[in-house]
């Protein structure tokens, strides 16, 4: 195998696949990237057995070959070489030689036959959605995914496909995020749900362009999702589990619905959060006639308090929340005005905006 390629082109191809590669794995081959060179193309593949990223590029090579090389080391070497330089990749006797400008590097390789490529996936469903809309859906809700929760089905994002819409949902058991996107026709097949694991969501979101309206085709088997974007192919296993009934968590009726200036509420939360408990991030909201008070304290007996004028009439009450959860919800809503809906001091709060009607955030209260 021997080819010459510009630094920028090689770095771009590596950046697509390196995110799928584990930095440290019990199997050494999974720390490598598969490099396949034919006479007119270069293909790279990275995997951790849960997700697989593949990129392909048309290129003229001096000689063909296939091998695997340490993904992170190769990426870091290419990144460190001077801009606008050309890189020579050459394989000899289980070694990969990298030459760029006046630099020379030599990497150990492993046989390509040992690399665990995914088999062909029997596609059963297909859905088409604009690239920017898919990225929008994921960014609206992915921050609420659990991370290494024993309830494995929470460590991912639920997609619910209906005939005229796609609903994305995530929850870590303490808060829930939901966003819906309407389409003329998603699928002529029956409604179906999938749960994409956390790492798959983060890597797919990184791959997508928020300014592109190009339609993307999502393909599904019983156990996988596959997405094609240009010459890049993303594949992820699905989480096999039953997702909680998210509809039950979203308030259908509320006793109180308080309107806020979004920027004022966000900035006030940020200030009062400074002196909240570093571990629990608790903040107390006190509602009374025409006024909301926000209060926080910490184990050093330091306190912060601020008030906001609001439209509220009813019996005074207090409720506690994790201020980080409130702030993340507020930051992901659009528009100048948002609403905080509550049924009682003991139930969860619903945050939504009249300028973002398809997105809702639910935050559970905490005891302070």
C-alpha cells in the first residue's frame, strides 16, 4: 500500500471515524482504524463494536493494500504536521510509514483480517428527514440522556416514528426532554420505536450539519440504525429495552402557568446558582402574589436570593429544583417568553415556549 494525500484531506477522513474508536480497549484491534486502499479509493473504518463509522474518498494510489493502524496516534500525527503539507503513507512488513514535510513516523499495524466489520444488515424500515432537522431534534433532547445508568434503556435517545411525525425523547429519571418534528410522510409502515445509545447519538450529531437541508435516509433493522451522508456511513446498534411511558410524565393539565421573560429568568437562575450546593445544585423557588423569590445556600452557610415580578395569584408555596436542570431546559428553548407550568408543590414542572411549541421539558422537584 502506498499513496500520497494532503494533510487536510486525510485529517478530515480520520476525523469522521476516530470518534467511534475506543482510546483503550481490551482488544488491541479496536484501538485501530481499518485502512483499505484500492487503485481509485481510500476507505477508513472505526468501530467499538457498538457503533461503526466508515468514510470513503476517491483517490489515485501508487499501490493497493489493507491494514489497521492505531487510530488516535495516526490522527494526532496528521494533526501535528504543518498545514498545506502532503503526506506519504506506505506499508511495509507490518509497519505503516508516515512521511510529511521533514517528519518521519513509523507505526505498528495489525492484520486487517482481524478487524470486526459489521455484517450486512437486513433493512426493514426506511425514513427520510432533512439533515438539519435530524440534528435539531437530537440537540433539543440529547442533554437529558442518562450516562451509565443501571437502567440501560435510559442511556440513549428514544425515536418514535409515526406516519406524520418523528418524536425524540430522553430522560435520566430526574428530567425529561421531548421534541417533535412533523413530516408530510415519514413511513407507510406501522408506527415503530427505537432507542439509539448515547455514544451513537453524540457521534451522529457531530457528523451532521445544522445548515444542510439535504434529505437523509435512515435505515433500520431489528438491531441497528444506519445513516448515509455523502461518502460517510454511520451504523449503530440499538438498545433492546422498553422505554418508560414519557406521555405520563408530560403534564396535560396544570394549576399554575407562570410566564417569564426567558433571558431574565435564565440570568437570575445563573446568579442564584453561584452559591448553591456544589453537589446537589439545589435552588428554592417561592411563589406568592405577584412575586417569585429564588433562594440558594450551601454548607458554608452562604446564601443568595433574588426576586422577579410575575403574574401569579393563589396560595403561596415553595418548590425546590436542581438549578442545572432548569438552566439546561431554559437554554434549549427558543423565543423571548417561556412558561413554567405546575400542578402542585410536589409534582414536576413543565417548561415550554409559545415560539417552540413542539419542544417540552419536564424537571422533577427535589427536597431541600
